């Protein structure tokens, strides 16, 4: 059955009167009316399955996702003509014939299938719909999302009866739980049904369970290879539960619990032999035995284990009790510091809800998607977006949530080895600017976006970061071979630039930005060289710490020394390309990507302490790009200004990010359309105002770190405190400040490395044994 339009679904909602008070939990999103659009609905998720909760009165819609329900099946995207064409492409690029090179790439190098379905899309599982008896009018309506308990709630009165609804996605019991209660006995009546655009059959079983069995879609000739099943069991206290062939009805119940389980046959990128029916049956049976109270308690405990690690207080104002949509409307010209704290914690909530060990990493929409063909396929775009999703993870004390990303990079090192071999004749592994559930690694879409070999190398930053934030040799042993393979690919494919004899990538692009040659295709864009400098340095450090591969390490160091350097151009800008092209006609100076500024953030290669000239050049480039862009691009700019220690500038951009043009009513980031990277980039941007940390030695097994306190505190937040942030070297940091000045610091060593603490011009060395805590005042 096809989905009804939003108009059909919500036309019959009743008249609302009377205001409900705000929720008592200040870390809540809340609204005075049901959602009518998808970006007004509220997300719950357990890292693997999730729902968007609309909070309808006559009709509730729970739009459901399972993170392995994507289109297609295992496939190899490599274009068999690519390898033979690449030498000619390289020649054309070095001769300055960029358009011709782009045409040849499009004809012979880009992967199959072709644009616009170059990789497989992430897909919705469909909607669980609850139809209630029509209420002509409703009083004291409120819906909310409590970030501290990870429960979405709906409550309202009809004819004097108070109805409540709670929805959560349990990471412990692997079910979505919907609980309906009323303050009068026998008042709950509704019919549950299921709608999906997937090829699926909806049946009922045992008089109380909806069973949806289907197959994923075939996309662009890649055959759908996944089976999936959704089960929703309706358990009522009192009243009657009856079923038709495709719906389950409840009459006169006191309370109802609906347990929803979803699974597919996906086991990994080349194994689809799972049995979804068996999985969901087991999950439902065990959740039913446990009962609602225990399900809720276990869910809340597990969520809070992660969520409560960090608390943030940026101050309060009169705006705090207002509904969330009104606070978004007013944030950019009002005084609402707690809203920034709410946005920060919403980012942490989202990461916990869409990226947990064992599940898939956060895609372009995290976990939440109502379509079979979402914008950009809802994939993993790895020329910025997927990396940005994980920017707040380590600092935000959510290192656990990075596990799915690390697992994906490990998969890419397998599929990317095939691409390295078949397309480049190279060792190691490579991934270009996108990937999907099947871990496709070829260049896709168009030459100007797809012909970029550095996606896998960038992802390796997150592997290394995971180690630096949680120094643990066992973890390093796991990730080192992946980093080594990424480095190997570039040892095999870097070529000498004929003008300067520097080593460069060719072909490549500075992501999605055309240079004056009428193309983005080029050799040695600055970003590639920055990414490779980090990859090589981190691989060298890892091999030293592990005491392995000394010959390989020397080769990496020698190659690193020959990479094209960072260059300052004629206007004083950091050059985006090998050539001084930045401000020539045909270049979009306000382009959303700020790829060459990777060196300033997320990397530390350029910083105000060690490379002040380059930092000034990067600042010039940043100023020329402007402050306002798409959601994620705006968020990147905040982080860059944090690194430049200009908290007020960063804050002005944050105000734009948190305005209705870039933040939907449910606080999802808007590219537009919805794309979750901006939420995570914004969260990282707030963190970066309060704390930054880096390894001090650029090379060698340097194990000394610098932790900078309040590096970019904006004047909008004169008083506040934060606890539980993580810093490189394995530290947990708490801070308080008053009148814009640091008042106290608490540092707990988790990893026991040495660090220098920096606040303004003041520095102090700290040496703490693992597990030890030290409390310092502002005069440390
Ligand atoms: C990159 C960006 C686009 C968009 C897409 C998903 O290609 O350039 O703006 O975010 O990813």
C-alpha cells in the first residue's frame, strides 16, 4: 500500500485549546501542536532502529527505520575501462587540459551504475499508523522529547480524560516501545495498521501482531538482495484486542504497550543470509516477557550511561520555558543561552541514538528517513559529511559511538583494496567521495565531485583520534593495519608534479569546487596534501608505538617530506590549489566547501601557535568565503573560527545555524533539506569554544598533549560550567567560568599521558596517573 500524503494523514486533526505547561526536564524539545511535516516530528533511535514520532491526536504516525534497509545488494562498482584510461587522464591534467580530463573521467573512469543512482540509497521501512476515535476538540496538548531519558511523549485531554503516549527505542531490548495510557479506565481505543512504499505484505498473526514481510528495492540494475520484517505486537491491559487481515484494534483498554521490532537479512557488505523473521520474533517474545516497566528502566539506564557523561550550563533566560519552535525563531536576535546548551545536548542525543556499537554509522540523515530515495541517497558522503557526523564524538565523551564508523572503515579497507587494484593497479586501499551499505569505494556521480581519492584517508583521522582520546595499545593494534593500507595506496599512486617535482595526487579535485580551468579536476589540491600529511604522520607514530614496520615507516616519512607544501597566494590567502587560482574568474569565492581549511580544522597542521603566518592566510581565506552557507558548511565555519580563537565570530555564525533557515522545528539541521551533519558540526563548534586539545609533537611517537581551556568563549556566555568533556591524551575535563574568566578546572586522567594546560597566555604542565583527579583554580 502506498503512503498517503501528509494532507490525508493529518486533515482530520481536532481543534486545540488551552496551553499545557513546559516539561519539567529542561533538556527537552516540546511543542503545543502535533507535527504535520516530517521535520517537525521527533526522532527516537537505539543506534540501529528508529522512529519519527508525529504526536497526532486522531492519527499517530510512527515513521520507522532500520539502518541496514538500503536499496540493492552486494556489487562491485569498478569501471573496467578505468585503469587503462588513467594515465591519459593524468597527462591531460598536467598539460592543463582539465575539461578534457574531466570528460575522459566521465566516460571511462567513473563507476557503474551511473549518475544519478551511482550508489545505493538508504530507505524507509514504512509507517506504523494508529487511528484513534475522532476527537472534536482537545485541551492542554503537548508533545516533547526528553533528551535525558530518550523518551518522546504526547499528552492531551479529550472530554476530561487525560491521554498520554510514550515512545522510545531501546538499545537494550532492540524494540521500539509505544505506551498508551489514560487517567480513566477503559478509555483507550484505536486501530493499528502499517503503510509502506516497499514491496511488502502486511498480515496479522495471533490476533494481536502486525507482520510486515518484504524485500528491498532493486536500484539502477542492482538487484534488491535483502529480506526484511517488521513486527508490531499490541498488548493491552483490560479491554479487547482483535485483528483483521491487516490491522489490529484495541477497544476499551486501560493501557496498551506496542512492541515494534525490525530487522533485515543483512549480515555484512557481502553476506545477506540473515533471517529477519527469526530475529524479530525473538526480540518481540523477549520484550513481551520483560514487561513495560522493566523495558523502560533498562532503556533509560543505558541511555543515561552515555548521555549523562557531559553536562553543560551556559546560563538561563526568560526564553527557556518557551516551546522549541519559538526558541528557534528567536535565537538569532534574542538572549537564550540555554538553547545553545540544548542544541549541544541534542547533538549528543542524536549521536547516541543513531550510532551505537554493532549498528551502522550515522548516514546523511543519521538514522531517520521517510523516503525510498532521500536527498543524495541518504548515503555516506565522505568528502566532509560523514566525518562531520563524528566531530563531536570524542570530545563529547561518546567515543563508544565511533565504533560503527571504525567498523565501516575496516570494511572499506577490504572493498577499497579491490578498487585500488582494479582501478589504479595499486596496493593498499582507496575510497572516493561516497560510500553506502555495500561499501562501494569507486569514484561516482560526476568527475567534479567523484574523482577524489582521499575519502578513505580522511576517515583514518577518526581512527587515530579514537586512539589519542583513549590511548590504548590494543585499540591501536586493531586500527593500524587500516591506516597502513590507506597510506600504502598513496605511496603507490602519488606522482611528481612536472613544475616543482613535488609529490601530488592526480587526478583529484578540491571537493566540488571548480577552478578557473572550468573543471574541478586537478592535481594536488591543498586538501589532499593536508590529509596525507596527517595520515602519514599518524601512521608513522602508530608504527613507532607498536614497534613494527620500520622500513615502511622510513618510506612513508620520505614520501611525506616530498609532498607539495602549503602555499600562501598573492592576496595572502591559503591557496586551495597548487596554482594561485583562488580569486580568478570562474571560481566561486563563497563556495560551501572550505576544503583547504581542513589544515586548520579538523586538523591541527595550521594553528595560531606554531604556524601563525599560515593561520593568518587561512583566516583570510575564511573571511573571503563568508559566514553563511549550507547547514554543514556553516557549522564547519564555526569550528574554524574556534581554532582562530574568535569566539564572538563563531557565536555569530552559530546564531545563523540555529535560526529557522538552518534549523527545522524539530531541531534537525537543514542543508536545506534535512542533513544531520550540521547538527554534529554545530555541537562540535560549541565544544570548541570551551575546550580544544592537540598532540604537541607533529612527528615521532610524541605523547605530550596540550589542553586549551576556554579558547574561544563568546561574550554571550559570561557565566557557565561544563563537565565530562574529553581531551586528547585521555583526560576528562570539567570547567567553570564567571564574568568571562575561568574560575575552576577539574581534570581526571583516563589515559595517564603528560599534558600542558593552557589558558590564555598561562601554561602549566600536568602529570597524572590514570584514574587520578586534580582540581585547580584559575591561578593554576
Ligand atoms: C556534498 C556537499 C553537498 C551535500 C552532499 C550530501 O557533496 O557538497 O552540499 O551536502 O555532500
